[in-house]
C-alpha cells in the first residue's frame, strides 16, 4: 500500500479548515495539492464538508 504524503494531523488540519468555510481551491493552493486529489482522497466525503 502506498504511504500517504500527509500525516494524520495534517489531514485533520485540512478538514478543520474546510469545515470552517475555506474554499476548496484556496485550501488546495495553501497545502500544495490539486483539487482532484482533494476529492479523490475522500476529504470531501462522509459528511466532513458541506456540498460545494
């Protein structure tokens, strides 16, 4: 299995920013990931964020 680029604490910080209302493009630019990776990794699933 491929090792994740981000630690659990970094993922949690990204999720908290997303829930706080930061837009996905701004969030992705700030953390150096593409929006496709954001959605592919499931960071927008399981009710973590509001629908965009």
